């Protein structure tokens, strides 16, 4: 668990695999609000594709932005 500069508490687990599979699942506690469970899972069609961590970060930022 860690606290962000904006005061959110974050606990998460990441993973990756073949086909560029990349995922992050976690729970966040925005300051003064109930916790929120977030999960982002991606995969591609090519066996050797690289995971796209930037896609995970951008996708996770959408609900985080909506909650602030």
C-alpha cells in the first residue's frame, strides 16, 4: 500500500503474459470517500506483442480523474 501526493491510498497487483497481456487490479481510497475497486485488463492478437503499460495507466486515470 502507498499514499499518493494527492492523499489517495493505493493497493494494487500487476501482471503480464503472452499476447501482450497486461493487467492491474487494485483498490483505491480517495481522501474522504469510500474505497473504489479498479481493474484494467488488456491483451493483443500477436503472440509476441509487448505489454502496453501506458494503456493501463491512461485507462486507470479516467475513473481516477472523474472521482476528483
